[in-house]
C-alpha cells in the first residue's frame, strides 16, 4: 500500500479502540462526486431530516447539509490499490457522502455508527479479495468492546487482509478496517 493512500484515509478512532475505522479515501470521494462506481452522475441534495450515515466523515448528516447518495464499490477500490482480483465478490452499493469536500472523520472513542441494538455484518476478505468468513455482531451498547473482539477474531486468521462492516438492515457498506 502506498504512503499516499495511508495518509489520505483518516482513522476515526481514538486510543480506546483497538482498530482503525477507515472512511472512503479523499481521492475516491473526489471521483464519486463526479461519477459514481455505477457510472451515474452525482446528484447532490440538501438534507431535510438528520440521520443519513456519511461514509466520508463517518458521522450522521444534519439538516441543511448538501449530500449525495452514490454507488460505491469498496472492494474494487481496495483491489485497485493492492492488485487483488476479487472477481464476483466485487459488489457496489449505495452510500451517502457530502456533496463537497469535508474535513473527514473526527477522532472518536467508539466505532462509527455503533448504537445500541444495531446489527452489523463483518465480512472478512483475503489478499486476493475473496470472502474468507464473516460474523454477525449485535451491538448491546455504544462501546468499542464488541467490535474490538470481532476484529481481533478476524485478524487472528492470517489469511484475513481486511474487514468490511455493513449494516444488516440495508446491507450498506459502513466502513473498512485493514490488518494492522
């Protein structure tokens, strides 16, 4: 992985989390704000009610913000950096991002979008971009403990290169954690 990629993708977690949650990289965001990974033009709009999970800064949207719903292929983007060939595992789906460049993630003591009662799927991928396992995580309270344990289990397998966290309700990509 290049130094540029490492420095452009900010961690959102403070010292109280064991793993770094990664937002969508600024270079990918710049491209998505023009044409998304499905080839559609970006169509920004102004938020009326808060709550959309923004993958650029890993927080929820607020009324009055300009955002866009774009199609994003996280594994394809990662494979482009690493030379992996994910084949059929290359999927794309909807994500919310700010319509214009934002400041990126702010430090946090918990993982993004971790609220009590949330269900998350943690998909494990190997260096070739193939799924090598997964785990369902129910978040009992907004702490890092459950995520830390699940990521620890994932990275205990030497074949696991990265983990994608997705919302069970909609299947949407939320954030990525790479092998430390």
